[in-house]
C-alpha cells in the first residue's frame, strides 16, 4: 500500500485525471470533502478536481463556482431526496450512492420561545428546507409517524423556513435544524425540543452520488476510486486532527465564532470511519415515500458498494486509524 501511495503522490500534474465534483451544501457531513480539497488530497491521489459549492451562508467563506459550461461527475448530497426525485421526475439523473457518511436522521427540533416539548408542536408550523423529500422533511414525517399525527392535518410543514431568523420573525413555530442552525439556536437561547439521534432512524443521508452510466465509462471507475481514497483520508483527518478540521471549516464556511465552529465539529463525531452506503436508510426511503412508481424499485437499485468494499478489504481505511 505504501508503494501505491508513493506512486500516486508522485503523479505529475499532466498525469492527473480530471473530475468535476459538486457539494450540495456546507453541512458538517460535507467537511471531509472540503478538507480533502484544502489539504491537496485529491491531487495526491492523482485527480485534477474542479469543485463547486453553493454560496457560503456567512461572509468570508470560500467561494467555488466554476465559470462557463460545467457538469458534475460526482454529486455529494442526500441520497433520500435524490431517490425520490429520480422516481418522481422525468429525465432526472439516475444516481446511485458509492459511499455515504451520514445514514441516520440527525437534526434538532428547535422551537420558538415558550414551547417546551414535541407535543407542543401539534397544530404548529414547522420549517424545513425546500421539499418534503429532503432529510429535514423526512425528519418531520418521522416525527408525525412517532406522534401518530397526520402530517397534513395536525401540523403545517413550511418550506424554506428552517432558519433561526424565521423563528425570530414569527414565520414558523419550530425548525428542523442542522448543525449550523442548531449552534445558532443555542447561542440565541431557543428551546431545543428534541435531538433526533436517539431515534436511531436510518435515512439516505449525505452520499457520494454518480450515475451508473458514468461509472461504466472509460477510466471513470478509477476516478471514483481515487476520489474515495482522498475522501477517506479527509474523513480520517476530521476524526484525528480536531483543530485542523475546525480551521478548515471556519475558513471555507466563513464561521468566525469559535464556539459555533466547535459545536458544529463536535456534532459531526458520528461520521463513520468506513462510509458504506446507507443500506437501511435506502430501504426506509422506499417505505416513507411509498407510491406505485416507487414499488417498481429495490433498495439495491440505488447503491453500489463495490469500490468502497475493495478499499476496505485492501486495508486502506484501517491504515489511517492504527
């Protein structure tokens, strides 16, 4: 393995394989990929990366938006919403996950001041991201199932209303908060009604997505393998080098408050060392968004773990944690 790493490390710029990578957000689950870019790991493993990120939520964050015509080869985003979209929408890319580092519903229900428990949310407005098929939407649907509520009649699901500012402005009564919004809610003393982690509810979370047709094309399987190697090392840096990981996040995400940065980092400790696809989460997605069209599919239609399994069985992953 050491010889192989040395060979890859010594690749000249002309030997690198081009790869377009898009990150669907700037959550903590995206941080290992950002660490890999910041620390030159993609180049180390013989890739010439063009990286695209959405604009930073905070001033000063690193912008990455390639100019001109550009199409992603690898898309890093939630598997559950992409499963639902490809089943429900004509011509949507038929993505499969080749790796995942977030397979559990991990969010906080944050209420406006005066609310105390989840039961207080009945009849209230709960803010999520743009659609029900996102991981925040999945969390609300799971809440309704657990509370035996009708998600259309007992609560109001409000799209594009998941920010602390939406609570402050009275646009919603509660939000489903990811790490950044959770840290902001704590800072502003909003009541945390529930942490969903103890639910242990599997979902198709943040995943490395490609299309089968792309993966089958010449050299693309090698590109994907190299990408996974860089990502796995970035994930190891996240776990093994706390201060470096926080520094990268602060610079790229534009987070100037060290308390918020530390809270976001600590929330990401659940990320697995071995990022296998979300097997149970994929199955749960098919059940949660059940439909005539969804029933035409099996969970295995939406993932391929062969590349990660090859790396794992070679000892590549374990070497970073010895």
